[in-house]
DNA sequence: ATCAAAAATATAAACGTTTACATTTGCCAA
DNA sequence: TTGGCAAATGTAAACGTTTATATTTTTGAT
C-alpha cells in the first residue's frame, strides 16, 4: 500500500544528519534552542525525504488530539425534511478556518439533546477532542455546564443565560425581530405571527421576548395564538399558516425564523388561497440566500452562513490556545433585504 | 481538566488484577487465547474503573487511523447559494452508519477538483485516514486513479467509466431520465429541456446520454439549445429558464437534476410570466422532499438522501474490512412522486 | 591558556497499545 | 513419577514523538 519504502520518521532524519532525535524534533518545531544552521540542515533533509510528522506519535506523547468535535444534529425520524440544510455550509466554513493548522474537524452525529450530553461527557472523559462546537443552545444548557466544569474548550453557535461567559457566535436575534417588527408596524400591521423554533432553544426565547417587548411598546396585546413553536421544517411552516389563517382574526404578517419554514409558509398560503402581499406577508431569516428564489421573493434578514461558520472555527482555535472566552463572543446582524414592500392592504372582512 | 485522577489504562487493570499487559490487552479484545474466567475478571476491572481504550496508543501501534475522510465540496465563491445543501444529511447518514465502530468521520474541505486530488494524495501519502468517501465523480476520475494505484479503500457517491470496478453508491440517473422522458412523451411533450450539472460529471453525462437516447427512439431531433450545463444553484435554474423561454420554439417541459435548480426554474417561470402546468412544466430530482412545498408542488423523483448516505457508510466499512468492491456497487432508483399531471396544454402561438 | 557560564546537542524515558516470543501451568498418557 | 504437549499467561520490544535531564561545545572574560 505504500510503494515499498516506509514513511520517513524523525529517525530517518537523524540517520541522514547524524543529529539526535531531540535536536531534530526541536528543529522541526522551530525551537530557539537549536542553531539556525542546524535547523537548516534538518529542514533540508526533511524536505528531501518528504518528511511529515506522524500525528499519532504526537497525539500519544502530548495527549493532544488535534481534533475539533462538532456535534451535528441529525434528523430524528426517517422523514427527511429540509431541516438543518445550512449545516453543510457551517461545517465547510469551520473546516476552512482550520486550514493550515493541525486541527481536523470530526463529526459526532447526535439525535437529541440527551444524546448530545452523553456525547459531550464521552468526549471529555476520553479526551476524544481538544475542543467542541455545537449549536442549538438552551438558556440553561447541560452541555455548557459539563464543558465548563471540565474546563474544556468549546464554542457555541447560539447564546446561553445561566452560565459563566463562554465563547459563542450567534446572529443578533433581538436585532432581527426588533427591526422586523418595527418595519411591519410602520407598514400598518398589528396582527403579526411568529414562527419560532422549539421553546427550549435560546434563540427562540430571545425572539419571543423581543416580540413581546415590541408588542408592548406598540400597545398591542400579546396573543399566544400567533406564536408557534416547533421544528422549523417547511411542513411546520405550512401547517402553522393553515392553523393561524383559520383564526377569527388571522395574522397579516408572519415572521419566520428560517428559510425552510418560510418556504412552507408560502406553501400554506397557496393551500389557503392567500396571496402574498395582498392577504398577508412573510418575512424570513435566511442563511442561504434562497428566499430570493421563492415565488414571490421574500423580504429577509440575510446572513451568509459562512460568516458565523468561519468565526466559529477561528474562535475555537483561540479558545484552545487559551484565550479568555469573554473576548470571543460575537453577535452578527444580518442584512435586511427588502424584496416586497409588505404594506398592509385593507381587506374587507365580514 | 480531568479532576485529579489520571485516565485508567491497561496498566491500571494489570495492577488491579495482577495480570500482564498482554493478557489484559487480549482479554479486552475478546481474544480466544485468554480463558473466559480471566476475561471476566478483566472486564469486571475495566468496568469498575471505567476503562476505555486510548485510540492514540492503538493508532501508533497498529498504524490504523480509524478515520474515514470525507472530501467535502465547499462553495467556491463568497456568494453563498443553495448549493450542496444535501451534504449535511449525507454526512449525518454516513456518521450514523459508523456508530458502534471505532471509526470517525473527518472532514476535508475542498474547493475544486484539483484540490481534491491534492488532498487525496496527502491522505494516501501520510495515511491520514483508513478510507475515503467523495462525490462528484467524473467518467475518468483522477482521484479514483490515485486511490486504486495506492490500493486505498474508498467509496464514491457517483459512478465512473474508465476504471477498474470500485465501490460506489448512486441514484439511477438513467432510470430517472428514462422514466421522466417517457412520462412527458406520453403527455404530449416534444420540446423537453434538460437542466444538467457540469458536463464533466458522470451523472451529467449519464443523464445527457439517456436524454439523447430517448429523443432518438421517439424520433425527435436533439437540440443542444435545450440542454444547459452548470452548477445547479437556484440562480442557474432561473437563468436557464429565462434563456430557453426566449427561444423561437421554447421547451414545454424542464427536467431539473436537483431541487435547487428546480426552485430556481420556478422562479424563472414567475419572472417570465409563465404559469406552471399551462405554459410548461418542471420535473425534478429531490433528495430532501422539499419540492413538495414549492408553489406549485412539483412532480419529482424522490430518494431520501439518508439512504445513499447510510449505504456509503456501510460500504466503506466493508471495503476497509477487505471485502471486494465488485459487491459494493449500489444504484438506487428514486420514487416517482406525481404532484401535477403535467399534460401538455395546447397553447396558441403567433 | 584557563575557566565559568551559556548555548547547543545528546541520552533516555515516557505516552498506551499490540504482538512476537518466551515462560509457566495444567493435563494426560506412558 | 515422568515427559510431552497444548493452553494460558508473561516478557519485552516496538510504533513516532516530546521532553527532563545530562553531556558536550562554544563563547567570552580573565
């Protein structure tokens, strides 16, 4: 499998140069303890035989794994829907941020929150990685607790509330909802629906709290019937539109927390005979710029997912290098892309 | 970081049981050389201290990495579009197939074909993994060549032509296009457009060849203006519809190779004032069941991506175990889901 | 030239596992 | 009892690296 000759090791270079393993090892790592001339000799020899360090030796000796574990939420049922599609770009962004380092991204598929905690425990206990990245944070998050107790490097995609400061990246959900609501108020809307993720998720909570806050300052009563919590698939978006449209006083605007549920909401419009822009409007948050291709295109808060992804990668490298997490907290505000005017049309109702 | 006491090793168990490292090692691996009673003692001790094997030791000693490298195509430009979104599910499916084994999925982000080849070379040379999985195969594929020369285990998502047999998983593109074309013929269509991936890709070639074949047997002349090759983003689908609709004799049906381009095609319909079902129809291939939520829902060939994904994982495990690749070649035929009747409406044209 | 101190290099052990080989144990037939 | 053999266990080396410590070399002041 390797064409005959074994892979060169430090000993190969020792034999070539007459130096000791210690010196060669140090030279290869640019240690100031070795003379520049010596280092040059070592580097030349290394180049000649095509030496590259065997990570397994390093890992065993140092205990470092040079792996960053990414907990990847995977579909819970056989029914595959358009969920978590932005994960691919997230992973590639993180991987790119790792280029040029020894670190590799290792995937840990998890089905739910409990499995995620078990996996985190296993990673800590068996030191399967040097750092962990995960998303879907909760205000009081068991994974954060475990990692902080173990003093284990990690970065979350999403915020928490009940914990000591830790590194995170998130989109500015408060800013998004605030801006979206104000814009809809300005255009005459008073019945605004919120299509939200599961209640336990931080970003859902943030969105809801901001939503309630904005209603209050506009003097509008909070109506729980206009808020839906669930897994943000197209199916969910569609279903919620159909439910809410059947209300006595249906919403005239929908704020969807992702592009998938927004697509489903549009599908629900079609199913109910609603016309977007006439009967009601939909606003979305979009990581993939896909809502530009919906019919009709939607007004959206667009944050290319590569941006948070790269930040997650850069942050975890810094956390692993020992940088204090307080400085590694980033909120990103998406761009508002207005693709429809979204003004409230006065509709005659019985 | 580890709460004081060091992680238990084989030596820990030796100390507890009075056995030698060799015996303990063998006992832990269920070797028949050790008496069942002895093994029981070892297992009990292991359980007690919560022993788990340190992979780094194994890796160094055996040379195995217990990593499966996945070459992940990542966006080439800053413009993030809805491309490669099914990758997330692909990764999670593969990871799930690995559960219960020592193997982990490690991600190698690559920007293009050349980088993929370099990465493959590096993986082989430095033995960064025990197996490789990649997609986007070409009829004569440099990566396949490299891996076969090195006798390195791999599975492709997609077929090749110019190589010795190797393990692969793919959807039955010939079957898809054949069925789709026949169905459209049956419904009166004669001007059928093909929205295809890049020409160099195997599955694009297969689709085109089948397309031409079907045209021929139906006695219809091949018109290159009805075939588009490109990166299958929504933007591409939209653009191609707009171009083809401007033809003297525009298509009455579009066959899109994925859900993203189909969404874009629908968007193109809206932009041109075309009505789906009246002026023309769109058929798609869909890994994510998302075209059910388009407006209108599209007729589609649906293969939940988890199926090929799990197969890729199972196949690579078998290839690494030494099973001959001839038996590890799977073509999957998606289900045809008819969401519109797609009959040709006679349209008055000037 | 001598010597101490500093700089550079060498020695050897260690990380945790597997495995070739050696040794011991248990068993059975003679 | 002895010898022989198979089964079970033990010994020790090896995988490739890093690093504490020891040794050698160089430097510079005297």
